[in-house]
C-alpha cells in the first residue's frame, strides 16, 4: 500500500491499544479493496486532546475502546440516538462541513455481537451472562435485550454493575457468585486477557 497525501487516515483511540487487532483487520480489508486508506493505533491518555486532534488533523474517523467508550459520549457534536440509549460510543466519524468540523458518534458493538451470536444460537428467549459493566458490556447487553434474550450482568464493582443492570432492566450479581439463572451464553466484556 502506498501512503501519500491523499491517504485517508483512521485509527483506534484508547489506553491500551497495542493489543488491538483492529489495525491488522482494517488494513488488510483496505488492501484487498485497493483503498488508499490506513488504520493506526493511537495510544490516548487525554481524551479531550485526542478529539481536538481529530478536528485539527485530517483524520477521517476512529474506533473508541477502553476506557473511553462511555466518557466520549458527552464530548461529541452529535451522537446517534441508539448510542445515546446504550450510553456508549465505539465509532467516531469526522464530518467536515464547509469551515466546521463535527464529530459524530455511534455504536456498532451491539450489532456485531448480535450477528456473531446469531450464527450459533437463537437469541430470543435465550439467557446470557455478561462479565463486566463498562462500555462494551453496555452495548452487548443492550443488543441482547433488543433481540429478546435475558441478561445478567456480573461485575467486580457492585455500584457500577448494579447501575448498568438497572439502566438495562436486567439482573446483576457479584462476579464471585454463581449466576442467578442458568445461561447458554457467556460473554467476557472485561479487560482480562487483553
């Protein structure tokens, strides 16, 4: 791939990002489609500064990962209503409109997780246990509930887990206890294993 002044730039912002397979997947897809695009990991410590950088540089969009999926929501110019409902954003598109640059956020985590699961199980009336209570757990829990599944959140942090379970309208239990109900689906939405 030839990178030049016309190359469209995308990336992933988070901390950490060195583990992410997103650059490999996106760059292979761009190459296969013969697109003049590149996707890079952007280690981020200051979220506001990173978003200001998106506005100032010619970056076309970023994926958002730990720990920013929830925090980024209030820093964007516009957010898709579903992402607002979920309470987390995983995709930011930079829109350049005349002299103004706007950041638009959405969430595709819930669609991707549902599609991956639907290849193996009918989600209607199934039960799922989600480990974690961050942005990914929010989106996946939302998606499962939208598909008609029952959900139980299990987390280390009782306050964060109970808050998410209340917002989603599902069960919560401590991470170190057995699930309250049997489940056919187990999802790890924690940072363990990254």
